[in-house]
C-alpha cells in the first residue's frame, strides 16, 4: 500500500512537471521581442516603448532583439522558426503583406498569430501648391482629365506605393510613380517642385504645410487628426480607404491560447496608460489598440487589397 501511494505521488509530480504552463503560470520568464528593423528607426522606437512599459501589466521583462534585413523579413523568418511557446513575439506592419505579394518573401501574415495592433501613423496625400487644384475634389477632377501626368513620390514596392495604388484604385486614377528610398527624401523632392504629390506623414510634412510649401489634401485615418483638423479623411471623400502604417504584435503560429490571451490583455491595458500614450505621440504615432480578432480582420481585408494590386506593386 505504501509503495502504491509513493508511486502515485511521484507520478503526480512528474505529470505536473511535464504539463504545459497554465494561464496562471504564463509568463514565468522574459518574453523575447524580435524587432525586424534596425535600431533607431520608427518601428524600433515604437516597439521599445512597448517593451519599456509592459512589465507592470505582464509581470516580466521584454528584451528587444533587433534583426533587420530585406524589408523586415529576416527577423520575421527567425521569429517564425522559434518555438511556439509564447516566449517569442515580433512586430509586423503593412510592408509584410506587400513583400509577400511581390515575391520578396514566402512568409505571410497568416504564418503568425496576430495578438494586437498597437500603433498607427496616418498617411497623407501631400501636394505641392498649384493653381490647378486647391483641394481634393479639384485634384481628383484634374487627375481624371490628365491621366498619367501627375507625378507621385513613393517607395517603390513599399507601403507608400501600396497607399498610392489604393488611391488610384478607389478613384479610378492613373499616377506616374517616382521612387525614393525614404519619406524624408520624397518630401524634400516635393518641396523642391520635383514632384506633384507624395505619400507623407505628420512628422515629415507638417512643418512644410504650416509654412505654405506643401498642402495636405486628405488623410488615411478613420477620423480627422487633431494635428490637422481641417484635412478630410478619404472616407469623407467617398472612398473606403484606411491608409496607415500600423504596427502590431504577433507570435509564432500555434502559440498557446493562454499565452495569446494573457499578452493581448496586457497590451490592451498598456494601450490605456497615459505615459505610454504620451511617449507614443511624441514619437510621431498614435495608440490604436485592436485585439486579436479585430487585428486579424484588418490584416485579412488589407491582404485582399494588396493581392488585387500585386501587379502594380511588383518591383
């Protein structure tokens, strides 16, 4: 009898050791955060704000590991290969969807578990002032009368290219694309009169708008932006367009549901933290939380749009 009891105790102990961690146990050690971009860039800065503020809500540290390369796909490849145990996360934005459909990578957003969208940077249609149009309606009329004549600065095969193509598709326009590596480069070209239009954001463009060198015609956010309250959204202008650079958190496919639930809840609480919100705003972005389901829906809808524009976006 004593032998049987002793054996039962040992068996129970072994089962407890072998069993997967429960929701109450997760996380019991740091969660590694693979940021697939170089230190100091926009994504890195915003993700470090998440990592630096999450501990009160998740109970552990979140060390950043930068793995840049090939438009963010090197780090995401590594993240996809990590154990799906809840202790590795990474960050994606719209660039992954473009890279997938243009053949840069065979990874797709569906190779991961979307956890939460955290930040959004609304993108603007910015123009060099001209007598040909003074608002979006006049721009639209001019563009339709002069197909292929309006030059627009984008990052070819990147998110700005996607956003310009979405405007073309929504309104039946045809632009002449001019490629630039970064936002600052194309905005400077626009200020210099070398372009008619560009895809820009508040941090790169507002100073030039304020002094009259440039003009915002429309913004891709769901509602008007406080920093530019007179600029209408594309939705107000008749198109179901959401043009934003969003940054969200993902886990490797198959991560435990309890880990996904716990991290999603912690990120939602973080999204309400006033200090974190202020830090994010100071970094040129807005906090825009969407949980697992809503974030997955956003990515799925956008993916269909990117698929429809793949031929236009191909390098």
